[in-house]
C-alpha cells in the first residue's frame, strides 16, 4: 500500500464551453484540472462534485472515447497521468444544506442524474437546489453504492450543522448510520468537530471546495490505499483492511471566512468568548454565527477524550499564501520539486533553501511544525498568515 493525496471537493467552472458553475473560474475545466491537479499540485485523487451535470457527463464521455480518461477497475476514472477522478455531486436539499454524494462510476452518476431530474429546475448548474429531503438524498446515494458526506458541515452558509440542525441523528433518524464521512470545511478542524460527540462515527475529510485552479488542493487528505479507485477510497473512509485516512491537511480555522460571528449591520467581527450571538458594537441580535460560535453553541463536550487516537489534522496553506513567497518563487519550487504538495510536505529544507532562499525554507519549516501565526478572517473574508 502507499499514500495518496486526495482533494475530494472540486467544482467545474466550464464544460463543453458552457458554464457549469457561474461563480467559478472559466479556467476550471476538466482538462486543466487534470493538468494542474496531478502535475502541478501533486494530487493523486480529485473528487469532481459537479459530475451529475449533463454538461460534465458529456465531456467525461468525450474524454473516455478519446482515451484521455479510462474507467478505473474498481470505480472512478483514471487519467493518463495517473490522476483518479472520483465522480460526485453536491446537492442542496430542502433543508437548505449541502451534501456530497460520491458515486462508483459513470453509470451510477447517470442513474443519480435521473433521480435528480424531476426534482431540480436546472441540472446543468453546479450544486442544484433539489426538492428532496436530506434523508431521501442519503438513501438514493447509498442505493447506488455511493458515499454520503455532509459538505462544509459547520458553515453558517449551507452547512448541515451550521444552518440546519444541532444533531444529524435528529435530522436523519436511524439513517445517520449510513453517513460515512463529514467534510470539515475551511473554517473548522477536527478538534472543533470533536466537540460534537456524534461525529465520532464519521470519517473527517478536509477538501478545498475549489472554484478556481489556484485554490485546488488548498486542503487535502492523505489516504493509505492499495491503488487509486473508488472502492479503495471507500475502504479508506471506512477504515477497512488496513486502508485509512492517515491525516487531514487544511487551513487553520482562523483563516476561514466564517470563523467568528459577523454583524451584517455594522460589519463587526466578534472577538468575545464564543458563542457571540448579539453584536457587542451595535446590539444587533441577528448576527451571522461564526463556525466557532456555532460549535460552542451546540457542542456536548469541550474535547474528544480519545483525541490522541484520532486522525491528525495538520495546518497548511498554499505556498502562495506564505509571507514573502511570491509567484516566481512558487514557480521555481514547483519546477524544481515537480509539485507543490511535495514541496509542502516532504522536500528537503536545505534543498528548498538552495532553490528559493533561506526565508522561504524557514517559513515552510515553520508550517510543517505547526508554528505559523495568523490574522483571523471573518465576515466573508479569508484571514492571512502573519509575517512572524
Ligand atoms: Zn457547498
Ligand atoms: Zn453590529
């Protein structure tokens, strides 16, 4: 078995010259994704969450016909460069929350599309609003042999815990046992998620939710698997036969856009002890709850008593977000070491120093040791890495 780096939440901006996700970059096409994901970023597995869009299905079929993609033996599609595309769909349910359904192959994706067709107004577009309850979507996913995963679970914007319900076990009833994975989202880490004890049953995923090539792989997971395929990813998620998620890599929650409560009236970002629900500047009682505030509001414990046995979460940012590392330095490093994840995780620091200078080597070393400090984000803006 070996390690595979996987980012399982990536949108498609355009397919067949037509927009799939209007707010996403038009450069975010399947072929650019394969080039960037595998070669430049260093990802081995990419989850496409717009695969049920007929535009994307059509392009995937064209790529299969031309041989640019091949069906992987145990599910998913493989590119010539060795990247595995995991096929999935992000759907907004009647509860107003987003869920990810990962499906074994294109046949299952097409059946899933048929399921959605009568419940969605425009299936071409990304993350369609479906006239379907979360529980029903979960059942349809499982019936097709898929993996069901609440997306960016804690965000006030369309996260299941953030905007819908305090316990998935309440919202989904007995079916909660079929939820296998939980996406942490950019503003949360596993330590925060562990404050809700029912999440012990889920495998945590840290994904980019990329809307552009630049944000591809800003969060990722390291999976231990026999080969890159849907079946192996599922075994890793379930922790079967030695397959497992070895680690999550993601942005520090403080960097996220929704870490603390935000006042839409006076733009204040809460700084007081969480949960802050009333604006301390103008008294507004309708704050947009931050992820940290929401978790403190609904948690049933302050930490996981077995936290030392859980999957580690490492704080990472893309090289371009590191202070003092400009686009030319990133280019040089990626050129020399082949891909960005290799630079971030494994490349020899002395060699990095030779290629990009002492300052860059120092800051990458600090990131690996979890020693970066941050200027918090909030109110829809990302935070920043502090100079030192
Ligand atoms: Zn979403
Ligand atoms: Zn206010």
